């Protein structure tokens, strides 16, 4: 075989290989499109309802959904639940243990308008909450974590969410990683269940793993910027998961943001059987009108 014949043969193989790759890719994309279209087909007997939530209403809904979740109900009967401090977790603590404390006292870091400054300066801080068999116990967080058993539950919120990728990340100010660093060794497969209550107002389109890599770089900061840690082995729990505990429904967002107090809020379309959708709407009626976390 001459050099030219060998070269031509190699080129033909490359063309065939390239064509094969294109065909496989096209098939995969077609399957994905078919799968996606099947997921959004509505049955003729289904109904739809739009739900508009402020950020505070979303937090209250998440707490109501958490309380209605079978795994949480089970651990309220027999097991340990740890609720770390946070804004969304404040609502969960109010719902599960009857926390009665000023909003802002059951949280650590928080983000407020620069012009306003800190909102919790003069507040007496409330410690992370620990429940054993549904009863509140006074137990330091470190000791409670060491007593966790498989299936017990730890709640820790997040500052950023990518719902499509099921990623959640938290801002870290403490040099040692704070509460987040303490929790991670005790949660995951064969350990305690880690639930991340987080509102959809924090959803973004970026890859949080890439953001974590950038924000954790050891470079000079000329204005404060925290580190960002990606939560590991956690179950993301948003308004969508909450709604699904009250009926066999499907949920998609259709708008975000707004004015007159709806800044950051979310609009969700709920669809399914008429009875299930109506059951969901009954829950929404009870939480709408929730005042802002802090006025």
C-alpha cells in the first residue's frame, strides 16, 4: 500500500467515525426531547392552578411541608432532629418545636441591604435546636451531632441553589467552616439524613461547584467576600417539594420576582387531579399574608 492510499484510508475512517458520533449524539438528543415532552404532557382530566408566593410565604410553606414529610414525622416520634440556625430554619423550628423568639435571634450570618446594616445587633441569640422523640432538649450542637444515628435528620439552609443540578451552597465566614464543617462528617450514606431547606428565590443557572472553586481561592479580598461551600450528601427541599406533600401534583415555576413586597418571590404552576390541586390551595390560603421575616 502506498503512502497516499494509506492516508486516504485513514481519512475515510475518520469521516466514518465522525459520522457515527453525530448519529449517536442525534439519537441521544432525540430521546431526551421525547422524554422531556412525555413529562410535560397533561392529562385531559387534570387541572392547573397558579400560586404566587412572597419570600416569607415560601419559607412558611417549606416549614409546613417539612412537618408533613413522612421521614420527619417518623423522627418526631422516635429519633433525633437537629435544626441549625437560619432564616428558613426559623420557620421550621417554629413549626416543629414551637420556637417563640424574635426573628433574627435564630440565625447566624445574614445578608441585608448595605444601607440598613445588621438587623440582629442587639438580639440575644437562640442556640441550634435539638429534638429527641419530638421533645426539645438542651444539648450542645457538638454533643448532639456525636449522638446522631442512621436516619436521624439534620436541617441546614443554603445561600445559593441550582435546582436543575440539585446543588446547594452556603456562604462560609468562619475560618474553620463553622456549623457546616461540623455537620458534614455526621451526614450521608449510612449516617444521618441531611436536609437543605432553601427557597427558590436563591435559584441560579450556574454550576455551584465551579463557583465554589472560585470563591475558595486564597487571594486578597479588597472588600468582604465569603467562601462558598457546596453542600455534600444533602437532600434539597424547596417550595416544590413542600407542595408535593399535600397532594399528588406536579409543580413548575412560571415567574419570579415582582414589586410591592413580592421582590424575590416565586410563582408556581401546580397541576394534577382536581382534588389534589384543591388540597394544595387550601394550604396556600393559610400561609398567604405571612409578614416579612424582618420588617
